C-alpha cells in the first residue's frame, strides 16, 4: 500500500546536523534504504524541517522499517497516511 510518511525533525537536531554537515548524509542514508517513490523536503507550520516521503508498505509490520530510522536518527515525529494517485482511481488527467 502506498503511504505518505511525514517526518518532522526537531529544530535543534536539524540545526546541529546542518552545523556539523551530517544532515544531508543521514537523510541520504535513510532514503537510500527506504527506496521511496518520491520525496519532498519542506518546512512545517511550526518552522521545523519536514520530509514528505511516499513509500510502499507491503505489510503492517513494515511500519517499524519505515518509521524507526527517522525516530532513531533525528528524534523525528512521524506520521503515516495511506495515499493514492489519480491513476489508482482510474482518472486520466490532461
């Protein structure tokens, strides 16, 4: 099932990762392992660095595989939501 994973990195941890230049490498390591369909990096309404990552969860036990790297690496707050594309609904967009 296609899932939207939203990982919000606390400001202090994100700042430390920028200052010591470890943030990009840690992000790349997680994303290389998770092989997402797409990734968008942004800032949430509270000003924290946030990753929007579309992943495929084959079974519910995959939850830990996708969430734990964000928890362990960045102490991130993580939410997962099922999502779909217009193609999944049989819609043709022009």
